[in-house]
């Protein structure tokens, strides 16, 4: 399927599978998720297998074992998964050397009484579960990255620093699930955890309403439980794109940073089969796949004119 970039706010689709993810690199994951559903595998299988495709892409410096290292030269990954039908969730954070952190997150959800495992505990659990691990030449990655970025301080966020895959799936039964995976902020302090593995921040699923996922600067997503907020706006009846814009508007009305400096991007879909996306600046692209097409679309760009007198979105 060819990659095209379009600008679209989708209205309701017929009852058919719908997969939405962040960035053009999510498109291959979408297509794997659709293939998984077509093979009669489960909704969670579709989410996991789709994200595994992105994690396995060695050219992707945002997601997976080839991601950007932290300030100590170590790649630490974050991931989560959430299942709408039973509202269960699992996540791992600051995990090292595990090829597919999304699978580790699912094992936490299904094989433990917990929601999140972190650091070496998450790694040891994944190894006990038989997940594939590998040694990464993180010092080499660290050296290459610092040379490219001209050695920025850990408190700065260089351009082309990182992105996240958040992938949402609606199946033919109307059930929803989602997942998120990232290697996080390059040059971050060791142990830093972003929004991606935090339920309600980087990802949130409500089977009665819809789902949302985030990408961008995790600290700004975490402070506002932003994906949860998007879903709550959809609960009020807003179209997914409007819900993403209103979330950015609300955060922008509170946060002293300029809208573009917030680095917020959201994707969302609802129970009706509608989808949308928005960013705090222009240029955010996301991928949408159905049995009829697989495309890269342009998300709506938030502007201050979208904010009403009390900080609410005017749309």
C-alpha cells in the first residue's frame, strides 16, 4: 500500500476494523495489526503485533532497541498496552535490552497482579517470561547521537530528538484496545520515564467511548493526564479531532509555554468508528488503516484562535 499524506477529519466509518497510529512509521504497524485481525487473532494480538513491527525497525531511532540512548549511554524503553473490554492494562518503564517491550507490557497485564514494572525488575520479569533479549552497543549509539546533536545538555530538547508509536485498534465487534512504545528522550537522565507507559497519559482506552494516544514531550503530556482528557471530551460527544484540539487548548490555556513549545500531538478514535488527530504545532502526521485503505494523514494544527475566553476550544 502506497504512502500518501492527506488532510482529513474523518466522519463515521462502516462497521469494519480501524487502526490509527502516530507518525508515518506507524503505517507498517497498522497494516500488521489489520493482517492479525484478518487472521482471526485477538484484538490484543493486533495491537501487540502491530507495535512489534515498529519496535523491530532498526532504522527507527525513536522506538525499539535501536532507540536513542540516555545520558549514560544506555537505551531505556517504555511501553504500555490497554484492553477496552476488561479495562485491564500493563506497562514497563526504563527497561533495558528487551527486543519487544510491548510484549513485556502485555505479559505484565496478563501474568501478574500489577500494572507497571520498571527498570531491572521489568527486565528480569521479561527474561523469566522467555522474551527475547539482546546486548546493545549503547556507547556507540550514545557517541553517534551526541556528535549529531552537538552535545546538548539533558535539560534541553534537541530537534529530531524522539517520537513514540501509539497504536489504537477498533475491531468489528466495536471493542477497542491500544498500545504505546518508545525509547524516550535521547540524552535523558538515567531512569527518566515519560508519558508513554503511563495509563491516562500516553494512552487511555475506554471501551464505551474510545481511545487516545500521545506523542511529543512526555513531561507536558503527563502533567495533564492528556490522553484521558481526550477520551473524556469524546465522552461528551466531541469528534475525536475536536477532542484532541480541545485538550491542547485546555493545556495551552494553563501552561506558560507557547503552544508550539508544548510539543503535544494526539491521535484518537471513538466507538462510532470516527478518528482524528491534532498537534500543538503544524506538521504532525498520523497513519490510518482500514480494509479499504492505508494512508498517512495530516493532523489538525492547534492555533490560539481555537481557544475561547475561558480556555475552552471554540469548535
